[in-house]
C-alpha cells in the first residue's frame, strides 16, 4: 500500500463510523483506531526494522504501542529498566535536586529520571506507586535498552 | 504579555492555547499535564527553561517566545526526525523575516548566531512512549544578550531592526505544523532530501563536541533517522549520533 492509498484509507475511516480497522497481507499489516486510549494510527510494513509483533498477533488495542519500540521491556518484579539507549540523568539540570532519592515513596506517573537519547529528553515515570530501594543508574552515564536503572518496591 | 485574542485572530478559535505568565518550563508543564493534541503552552517567562543538557535558556520578559506543543501519534523512531522537521517548519515560518537555518540537531541560526532552540521531551511509563512535547524558544524582540552569549546569540529584532508580533509568529508556526503534521507522520515528508535547503553548515567544516572532545568534520547531510552524516579528516563518511556542532566554525 502506498502513501496515497494509506492517506485515502485514513481519510475514509476518519469520516466513517468505523472505530477500529485492521488489514493484513504477506507484506504489510495496518491497524487504525479512533479509540482515545491507543495511538491513533499504526501502519507498519512487515519489513520495517522496528517491527516487533508477529503478524498473527491478536489485534488488541493494547498491542498497538508495542509497535513503536523494539518490544517494551518488562519491568519484571521490582526493577525499572530503561526503555531506550541513552544517557541517564538523575536531575532535570546540572546542580538541580535529583528527581528521586533512595528511600523516597513515589506516586504512579512521577518522574524518576531522564534518559537523553538522540537529543531528546525522555522522562521515565513510575509505572505504579512504589518506594525507591536503589538508584542503579549513574548520573551522566550511558544506559542500554532494558538495563536496570532503579530497584523499587511496589506500595 | 501574550495577547490571546490577537493569537485567536490569526489562528482561529479552535486552537488550544494555554497561556502562563510565568512557569518553570513550558516543556515540563506540557509533559506533566493532560492536554489535547496540538495544545500549545506559551509563557512570558520561563524560570527554568531548559536547553539540552539542562542549560538554562536566557529568558527576557515579553521579548521572546517560549512555547511547547503536545504532539501525539508519533512512533519513537520518529522523535529525532520530528525534531529536524520542526526546524524546517520554524525556518519556513520565519522566511519572510530572516533566513534561519539549522545547526544540527536542534539549533536555529542566522549568520552563525543562535536565534532559536528546539527541545523535545517525552515521557515513558513501563517502556511505553506516552507523551511527546515539542518545545521551542525563539528570540524575537530582545535587544541585547549577556556578555557571555552576546557573540553567539541573536534575535529577529537584532537581525532585521524590526519588532514583531509574537502572537502572529506563534499562530503562523501552529498553522504550518497542523497543515503538514499528518504528511510527516505518515512518511510523506523526506527530511533527507530537504536537509540541503535548511542546513546552516552543509559542506562546511564543523567541529563536533562530545564528552569534552572536539573533532573536525565536513558536514554532508543527515540520514532518515535524523543522524548527521559527515566526512572525517581521512575522508570517510561517518554517521554522528550524539554530540553537538560547536559554534567555533559557524561564522
């Protein structure tokens, strides 16, 4: 499917009452959703390097965000891992107080650190209410995808 | 003070504008709050406006534009390309005033001096990209800079001798963004092909500053992921992922 066809399709669906649309063939799979809680449009040719979900994956709306990164790493148990390769920063700016300290209780959605990658400042937020047991990432030091940056205890 | 009604006059009433007289950082506000697509957060003063690496952006009351826009629907691989594309849009927006060009990856320059900075911020929760904010600081009407940045900073006023209405510039940028975002998001904008029209330093000698080390290159363009392509001293083409182009070769 070329860009023009895709645009036409998007336009058509935008105007229609269709809430979700999925299409798949050997080369490409397209998933478009107008639901508010998912990414609005995910269209991904199979040969794209970032492709992660197998073609037969169930088309649950929750699966859509997984297509945007090489499979979201699981925060298994009490570890918070970096979702991207980048440089770990404990504070918003040099000399500023760190976002969190060991022993802090943090709320879901609270910023834990920044991982700077490709010039973009990425705030890593707490996925659930938790206590910071250990800060593993070191300020200004690179972290790998999936590397543990915090050890936390769910509250 | 931003005149919201003047902004609406240019942009129409549909645009979501959050005007704050003073805020630590418009980016931080936009990341922290639940705002709709293309909501623009604008402030007169940023008390902790961040440049990349936490450098504080020189913030003069009412003279400049500091704004952040909520951008939904991007894949994480589109973040750096979006940063570059935002530079193209800003250059187009300012075209009739001055020729602002990009110093990779996120500075806009005029005659080797910095006119504007672009800083994107995102938030991730549990490995999932949740929010993307595009932040821009643009020197519009400021008449002077502190000594330490006087040689490397400029404003639209200093370049042209004319004072501009900030609301109109903001409305014009938002219009450009809204009209071309869908094309960008769906892959309809070739940032690689457009780079030569917008780069301040194509085919020029540059120094890349990284971890306190300066290395000389000749700029040759960007690749599709937004990384810089440059020839090193031995003549081999390198892809530069991190680092900054210094201002030492810009003039």
